[in-house]
C-alpha cells in the first residue's frame, strides 16, 4: 500500500514537473513570437507581414500533407521500445525514424520545388514568388529533420535538453530575424525563413547528439517492417489534421459571407486567446504525457490510472487560471489587442467554460494514439470536427460571435461524452472518484464566475471574482499538496539554497 502511494506521488510529481518546465518554455516562445511580430510589423509593414504569412502558411500546408504525422506517431514506437530497456531495439527504432524523416522531408521539399510556379499562382495570384518557393523548399527538409531530433528527445524523455533546444532555437532565431529585416526589409523574408529553419535544426541536432545510442545496422526489410506502423499511424494523424483545417476554413468562409470580414478577425482573435495563451498548458502537459502513456498503453488499468492523474492535474492547474480569465477577460483583450476587440468578450466567456471539457477529453483521446489505433483516432477526430463545424454554423447564424463560444462549449461536451464512451467500451476506462470531485467543485466555481460577470455590476464583479479565484487556488493547492507534497518540495529547494 505504501509503495503504491509512493508510486502515485512520483507519477503526479512527474506530471507537474513536466508541465512547469514546458509551461515556461511555451510562455517564453509566445513572448518571442509577440516580440518578433512587433518588429516584423514595424520593419516590414502590413504587406510584408502578409507575404511572410502566405509563404509560411502555404509551406505549412504542404508539410501537413507530406510529413505523415511522424512528429506524433514515432513517439509511440520509440517510447514502447524504451520500455523494453533493450538498447539495440531502441537504436533500431530511432534509426528507422530518422530514415523516414529524411524521406518525408525530401518529399515535401521536392513537392514544393516542382510545384513552385503553381504555388505562387495559387497563393499570390501571379508567378512572381516562384523563386521564393524554390528557395524555401529546402526548409521543409530542415524542419522535418528537426522534428525527428525533437521526437527523439521527447520519446526518451530528455525533457531538459528538449526544453533547451526549443528555447535556444527560438531566441537565436529572433536575434537573427531582426537585423536581417532591418537591413533588407522585404528582401530579407526568404533568407530569414531559411536561416531560422537551419538554426532550429542545429539546436535540435546538437541536443539530440548528447543522447548516446548503441550503433545498430538496420536492413531495408527491417526499415519497411518497423516504418510501416509509423507511416500508417502518422498518415491517419495527418488526415485528421487536414479535416480540422478544412472545417476551420469552411467556418471562416461562412462567417465572412454571412457576417463580414471584421467578424472573421474577431473570431480569430478570440480563439487565439483561448487556443494559444490557455492552450500552452496542453502543449506543456502533452510533451511528457504522451510518451508516458505509450509506455503503459498495453495495460488498461495503468492507462486508466495515468489518464485520471493527468486529468486531475490539468484541472487543478487550469481552473484558477480559467476563472481569472473569466473575471478579467476584458483587460486581457485590451492588453493583447485593443478596445476594438471587446466585442469578443461574450464568446471568450463561453469558450473558457468549454476548456474544462476540452482538458478532460484531451487527456482521454491520447489513449487512441498510445494504443496505436490510427483508424479509431481518425474517425473520432473526424466526427468531432463535423459536429464542431455544424454547431459553429448554427451558433453564429442564431447568436453571432457569442454563438461561436456557445458552440465551442457544446462541441467539447459532446466530444467528452464521445471519447469517454469509446474508451470505456474499448479499453475499460472509467473516471476515478477523486477526479469527479475535482471537476465538480472547480467547474461549479467557474460557473459562479460566469454568472457573476454577466449579472453583477462592476466593481463588485472584481471583488467577488478575486474571492472566487482565491477559493479555487486554495482548493487546487490543497489537492496538489496531498498528491505531490508541495511543502516537501519547497523545503528541499530552500535547503539546497541554504547549503550554497
């Protein structure tokens, strides 16, 4: 019993440790992104920003079609190999993965190179940017090779090196970007895209080289046999991503035609806040969670335990942030954008409530990837994208921007029910009592905050709202203390400082 409790505490601590580490990385990268955007806006102007956006979004689409989702699918294979503690097996799988990223990277580069005139025509309405696409075609290879090295670090859970590779790459890329744009203006766009991809590749390669692997010869037959599962799984992941992109595109077209282009901008701004600034918590958690779940995926009971643990920690960390978001969303919008964007406030209120359901469904849906159920993962995501689009179309038609927030909440309520039923039927998944208790209490507090901002006048909204945030924060602290021993960790950190 004591050993089991120690194992659970260790598991909870690993989740919090990885989240705090990569939460910091995500925050730093977002900060760099904001700084870069400001400088690009000043040095290149709106037209220059438009060129950068069109070039990168076009190559990003080709990447999505040609990379076969190896950045996700290979993690499962390497993580499972790692669990065997067989160095030859681990080295063999990594060798296959590296060969595949070369093949898919070259495929993306060749597709961009061959179709560069048509890409220029389709993207810009002329062939003036054919040479630009020819030059930046090489970045599809560089970026895919970088992905392979980062996958290695993530799968082997070399989290500090993975964090350093991401942070150093982003920071040095920023230092290179500003002088080139300052000196060459619009003419510096293509060199910047190429150089930044090279910088990312260098740092991912540098930190991946620190991992000592056993040298193993892998035959062509072994490459095909091992690579087949990676490619098939990755293809389904890419396909589901494409469906999501199409659904988002159709929604934007509908908003533009039913409403106006300003509403498209407001919708994009509102969900950038939700998906980028709040979503960084999911990215931070998923970095360590997916490899760990892949390791125990063969055991349904251990998988269930880890999913519940991840869901509990996700809610305990997110809930006070989300309640603060509901109370102070007006200020967040003004700081990040301007007063012109305050009309998205209602949409963000509803969508913030939806994040509670997204956090839980997100934790469960990873089991489909960890189990290698590519077809199941695709159809699960496909169905989710279909009713997300339908709910969004209906929501905007009847309630405008607020309706888009309501549809986001409704979509993730349905999505959670969907993934729960599938996981319960296929893998005997069920929620623990402690998770249900945490969800009920924190979501109730969030509902109180939602009611308060809509029914109570200012400044009383902020007074009662701060009280709610404190209650949620206190509850999260107490629950985290019982799981990871925050006081014990802090005492350990302080004693180290005293010794120094």
